[in-house]
C-alpha cells in the first residue's frame, strides 16, 4: 500500500500532523513502537493538565464567595 505521509511516533504533534494531512486529502500511516499517544498523552502533558484543572476547581470551591454557604471539605484519594 502507498501513503502520502508516513509519521514516525504517535504523540501530540504526530496526531496534529495526521489530522492536518487527512484534512488536505492525504493518505497517512503512523508508525509507533510503543504506546500509542506517546509520553505527552499518557504520562506527561495531558495528565498534568487534568491534575491542574482538578486543583483549580478545588481552589475555586474553597474560595468562599458566599459566606452563608461554606464549602464542603474534600480531600483527594491519592493512592486511588
């Protein structure tokens, strides 16, 4: 089979390249030796952003905007 673009790796940049190429009508193949998604998607940027978003939500919840409605105490279950 012939492809217009071969992408080595499957991280965030690889997916962006594949989507852009497909939008332009190209046929694309991705070659990955490890986990699809790469470090950024599986253990780096994306999980870090999810933790930061959770921390921001907790911070906002604890910022008492309405004194008559105290925030409910909550602690993350880190081992889980």
